[in-house]
C-alpha cells in the first residue's frame, strides 16, 4: 500500500505549483547584500516585481516563537526522511514570504498558532513546541481530520488546511522536494537526426557539412555562433 508521503508526492505531481525560493527576512542586511541574497535563482523579474519582492523580504512578520511553532507544525505535517527535511527546503521562510505577499493569510495563521498554544496550555500546561509529539498530535487530530459532513468548517480546521497546503507547496517546490519527486522537467536528450531509412523513403539526405556541425554530440554543450550573413560558424 502506498504510504502517506508517496500519496502526497503523487498528488503534487499532478498539479505542480510554481515555487518561490526565498531568504529569511533581512531587516538588518545592507541593500547590496540583500540584492545578492534575495535571488539564488534568476527567473526574470520586472523592476516593479523585484522592488515588491525586496520590500517583502526586507521585513519580518512572524516573531521567533511563532517561527518555531511553524517549524514544529511543518515537521509534523511532513516528517523528515532521508531525502529531505522542512529545514532544508526553507519551508518556514517560504511561509513567512507568503503571509506578506498574501495578507489575507496573516490573521488566519497567527490566530491558528495562538489556538494551538492555548489548547496545549489548557490540556498540558505547556506551549505547543514544548509538548511531546503525542500531545501535539492529540491536539492536531481535532483539526486535521474534521467531520466531512459538517456544513461549515471551523476556523481552526481552515487554519490547518491552509498550513498543510503551504507546507506541501513550500517543500515540494524546493530543490530537495523536486529531487524527492524525481521530477526531471525539460531534460535534453541525444538526437542523431531523422533515421536514414525515413530519409531514403522521401529521397532526402542531410548536407554532410551541416550534419557535422549540428549532430556532433561532443559539442552539445556549446552555443551556436553565426556570422553577419546568417551562416552557421559553429
């Protein structure tokens, strides 16, 4: 039987989201360092988009205690394995970015974190991150597996659903998550041209000069160069 993590991977392969790879909020970092740190991967931002993202990344929303709670919750939603962890995927930073980019998330997530701590204090006289894993799961079971027949889900259920979606998106759109999915994307292969028998059927053939230039696998990593008259040089 497919285990829980494999099921999640299968669902995500069917609807891959575009991930954001971000650094933590950088409140005390000089502007030139921010420019170096913000974009580990260049993916074509307009000046307006880049300014927007830099403004988000230069400010912090969650407090340290909230980040610790988010990290603990994320590890319960998607436990670490030999292929990757929540920390390696930068999931907490991803959620920090998302709540600033989508302000509607802020009250829901902050309120949900407070609810977790209040429930743990009432039942176990401790905050969420200080409870045992058994105690944490006892609290989470109330909102992770709600009554499917309920006409309206309570805010705590909506909070957990949102967090689960953010954790899975943050992890499986990170470098380690994509490797775990074994997603290859557009991977170049080896092409030797149209098979000779097909060319013979149509009375066609390759120009030997062009064949040497275009189907030379020893030069597959080189960029083509053209002269001013449009002739292929390499």
